C-alpha cells in the first residue's frame, strides 16, 4: 500500500517536469513574444524577465515551479488576474459530479446487462446488448452530445440547451431544473461508460462461467441465481476494476467534450477556454490537476483490487 | 489437432477438411475473415467510403469554398445532395475533402504509433536490462490524461511548426505526431509481452545457435510472430485516431478553418442544430460509419487470426 503511494509521487514529479519542459520549449511562448517586442525597451525586458524569474538558470526555474506545484500554487491567470487555484476549485466540483454520477449510472446499468448478456450468450437479448454496446463506444462523446441536443432540445423541447451555472437549488422547482439541465451531460458520459463496462462484465463472466468452481457450486445444489451472483459475478468483477482504472483518462477526456457541448462550467470547459485565450498558467495547472486525478483514481483502483481479491497483497 | 485425440469423431467432413490443400497463413485468415458477417459489412462500407473520398472529387467537382448566400443552410437537394452550410458552401464537397484528411490522419498516426510502440516493446521484451526503465516510461505515459495533453501540446507547438512547414502540412504533422506520441503505449506493452514469451522458444534458441545476431533474431524471427496482434491493434487504432482528430477539430483546436475535416464541419454546425440539422448529421454519420466499420474489421481480424479459434 505504502509502495503504491511511493510510486505515485515520483510519477507526479515527472509529469510536473514534463509540463515544465513543454512550456519552456514551446515556440509560442507568450512571455517570449512580450520580451521580443521591439516597442519594449531593453530595461523593461530585463525587468519583465526578472519579475517572472526568467533570468534564472533552468534547474532553479524548474525547482521553483515544482515547489509551487506541490503547494498547489499556480500563480495568477493571465485573463482574470485571479489565482488559478481558485478558478479550478470553483470548477472541479461540477466535473467530479458529472463524471461521478455518470460512472454510477454506468455501473448500475452495465452489471445487470452484462450478466444477462453472458448467461444468455448468443440469444436475441445478447445481440441487442452487443449492438448497444458497440454503438455506445463507437459513437464518440461529441457525436452523442450533438445527437442528444438535436433530439431532446431542438426536436422534443424536453431539456434546456445550455447549463445555467448560476442556478441554486433552493426548492423543488429549482431542484427539478438542476436535474433537467444535468440529464444530458450525464447521459452522454453514462452511455459511454455503460457501453464499455457492459463489454468488460460480459467478457469476464464468460471467462469464469466454464470454470470448475462454478460446476462445484452448481453440484452442491446452489440455485442458479446464487451461483451467478454469489460466485461468478464476484470473481468477474475483480479484473473489471482494473479495466475501469485504465479507462479513467478516457473518461476525463469525455468530460471535457461534454462540458464544452453543454456549457457545464467544469475544469474541462476551463481548459478549452484557457487554451483558446492563451491563458498558459491555467492550462498548465489544469494539465497537472488532470494528471493528479488520473494517478489518484489509478491508486484507488489498485487498492480496491487488493480489497476485492484477498490473494493480492501490497506489502 | 483434436482429430488425434478423438479418432471416433472423425467424420467424412472432418476427413475432407484434413485432406484439403494446405493454405498459407493469410489465405487461412481470409478464409475465416470472410465468414465474419459484420467484418465483411465493415469492409464493404469502408471500401465505399475510401473510394468516395478518392474518386469523389473527380465526380463531384463542386469546389469546397464557394460562398453562395442565397443558398444558406439549405437542406439536401439535387444541387446540394448533403445541403449547404451557413455560408452556402456545398457540404458534400466539404465532406469528401474532409474525409481525405481524416482518413490520412488516422492511418499516418497509427503507422507512427505502431512503429514507436513496436520499437519500444521489442527492445523492452528482448533486452532484459532495458525492460524496467522502458516499461516505467510506458506506465508514465499511460497515466497521462491524453486529451488535455493533446490539446495543450497542439496549441503550444503548432504555430512554430506551421510557420516552417506551411499551414496544412504543419497542422497535419503536429496532429499526427501528437496523437501517435500519446497512443503508442498499449502496442508497446503488447509487443513486450509477446517478446517475453517468444524469446524463450526453441526457434529463437536455434537461431541463436546458428549465430544470428540479436538484430536479425528480433526482426526476422520474433517480430513476424507478433504481427497478428499488432495488426488487430493497428486496425482498431485507426478508428481511435480518427475519433481523436475529429475531437480536436470539434473543439476548434484541430485543423485551421479552411480545412473542413469531419470534426471541423461538426464544430461549425453545432451552433445551428435547430436551423440546419443536416449540417451536423452528415459529417457525424461519416465519422460513425467509418469508425464502426473499422472496429468490425478489427474484430473480424482478431477472430480470424486467433489460433485458438474453433471453426
């Protein structure tokens, strides 16, 4: 357990280094453009360089970037001139809520669909589930998002177009509005999660169904339901946890697109805005935050794996 | 073969199968691939799309950038089979043009990713000393959030490269390199795993015994055995790369506005979904059909190349 944590820390340090190198070597450095501007005198240029610490040797600059990152201090945004971390903390709960609820929807739907698909392999039901899963992960999130907008907003007028970030839940009516505006972003991500998880659950169940312990469970007189839920499902879910962890970067990628389409004010939208306005501090900070999230969720999955499978021990 | 273990089960059909002329690996793969209905449907759809993109510009000679404000956001008609966009430009011509870029990006990015992944994977799998450091690097890349990095790297580096290589080629090179640079890891792992088991096999020992150098053993003896899983990964990777490029363009951060890739057309269409649904529908359908048919082909290949397959 401690070893896992100890691997996560250098990973993040190396990612911080990678982000630093990327920014330092990029040809389109906004500060570089400023410093090369003819209208700025030599003294001003040096002063700018000194203010931002650009006159120091690279190693020292990386060290100060690293220590700042460790304190989660990413400086101020070029655009709003407020601390970057404040902007991120404001947006992060929205992203985590959408991603989290979508994942729960995915798990709740995928386990029963996967079980039925595996136990009734090659049935009409299985064919439908397979077709659904295929469509679900072949349709990229930006397509499902656009399609949902066409159907539910412009076709049926059921759901609002853009997400209203000023909406505060005070009573039942505003709660209803909040649910209405969250449905589409969650559905888009949830559909993708469900599709992938269904395939995983089905494949793992099929691996386990012909094994000896299943026959033993059946022959000792256990009901079929008990065999499937108590034995096969429990064992099948263990590898599914790892596969879920491997898919986490994709899920956050999907969140970026979903937030852009439905204008959910999460960190994905913040990233797109910061890139299109050239707000480097915010973009760099978000790269690091996304990496922290991915590493953290991988860690959680690893630990969960050990909890689910007592044969695995992290010394 | 199962026939030696169960002689009683040998029927006339099995005997006929046993006596048939020998097939090469590829003829055998094709034999099984042909029976995979979805994969064959995929081949047909993809062939049509590729043909459309290559031959299309010869048959449909409407230019992609002629503004016609009298024909703004018109639905499909005889003059414009896919309709027009908000500047009255013909969507069929734009989608044909965009398809060429989207497909080229997909194939080029995968070719690069496969080469890189195979290179890293064979070194890590063959040379024990390199295994740990190379796999740490691979794991590190695997824990990167791909899309955010893709967006930021493309943004940071495209200006510099576009100014040296030109707008179109510059964007192409940046996008292909970045997609490949962030997607080679699964291939590296796959190749390494196969190398680890294959290098213990007798045929490698035999090659070493006759004095083959490491390089020759890797390229001539082990790599051909890794080909089939890599081929499957490559096929499915093309679909993934097309989606990634479309995503970049859909977010407005991919190809410049003059290059209507499928994602770019969708990006332009997304603010007028209520007025011109056809504008988003056709590029969306193009992406969906292409990726779906590529995935089916990948699945068919996987089944056809699987040596444990029961026919």
